[in-house]
């Protein structure tokens, strides 16, 4: 008689994240509905940011989906020193502060350096650590010490289990309010692929996991201003696959006219498609019941 055994199910840990602002509360994780982090990659202009936010709020309120608005005031990782890097901290934080007041929604932006943390934390509801900086200990600790909710994007050069280091660093500050975002893994030069195992593996760390499908379709080595620099037609496939794999939330960079965007023009989702994609994602979530059911293969009654 064989004494062999194997692991056939995935038991993911309880996960909780919450952000509150202006009377709104967005909860992500165990026993919570699907939520979304969405907005233009970088602030092209004040008008563009407000136009996009107004539409996103209208859609998410109607569908009952928790929204965290994302747009970076600075994009430090550009292919050329001539590329647009955003309005920068002072102007950008003012725009996000005004947007937060206007729409009453939580706002998120990237933080690139330790000296920006204190000022950014006075405005932002969620501080985001860019993928290339996810191992930057001083930045993680400084952001953690603010007590603000954090979203850490998984480096495309890391295995998902290696994000335990980032989580541990933040938790050492007493901050437990953490999201991890899957945004693809390196597949040779200039291309990313989605390893959907990353979602349950990072959930096993006891944090909610977000699926970012808009960065995975970017084709590096080609300017993001060139239509050949991305494959946005695959954003729906990756988004829905992420939800089916148990993602707790979605990260979708979206723009009303992507080809005019000053950053990631080739990969952002056209805003006109956002509502239908979100509806499809909600249907997939309904089909799986909740992320915990995927790994344990519990049946769902529709």
C-alpha cells in the first residue's frame, strides 16, 4: 500500500485591507466583494484626471464596486529623460487633494523616494510602492511608519513568495494594512507574462492580492507612445483570468483617449470599455463565489 501523499488544495490565509476617506470605505480581502484601483497612469493634466475620475465614480457607484482612484504625480521610470514624468509632487498632490474633496473617494499615487513620504502621506489615502522599488527597505519602512494603507507592486524580477520580505518589513513598523499587486513576471527580454499562481501564493502571506492586467501587456523596448508598445486587446483576458484565480481586487489603468496619453499610451484600457469589463469581472467573481473556494474547489450555487 502506497504511503505517498500530495497537496491538492490551497488554503489561503485571512486577509484584510481597509481605506476610509470622506465618509467612504473600501474593504478588500476575506469575505469582501471585488474592488478596483483605477485611473490614468500619470496625470496628463488636471482636466484629464477629473474627467476620468468623474466617469469612474459614476460607473462604480452604479455597480456597487469600491473604487480607489489611481494616478501618479510622478513617473520616475521612463525610457528616456525627454519623456513626460508628470506634474511632480507639489502640483500633483494638490490635484489629488482637490479630486478627493470633489468626489469623496480614496486616492493613490506612487512614492519613489524616502524624502517624499511625509508630504505625500498628508494627502494620499494609499501609498503605492512601484515594482522596481519593492525591495527598497528604507522606502518600505518609511511608508509603513506613516500608518497609511500601502499597495506594493510585486517586482517583475521576483518570485511571488519572495514578497514575504516586503510584507515583513512593513509589518515591522506595526502597519498591517497592506495590498500586494501582481503585475507580471519577466519572460526573457522586453516581455512579461502572468503567472496566476502568484495570486494564491501571495495571499498565503495573509494580505489581499490585486491583479494588474494593464502593465502585463506592455512590450518593453518599444516606446509607450508607439501603438506597437503594448497589446491592450489582451487586458480583458488577463483581468478575467485573475478574477477566476481568486484576485481580491483589480488594478486597471484607464484613459479616455489612450493614444494621446503621455505615459503608457500603448497599454492603458480605453475608458469606454471600463464598465463592460468590470461587469464581466463581477460575473466571474459570482461564478467562483469567493477566492477561498477556488483552491479548495468548493462548489458554488448560482
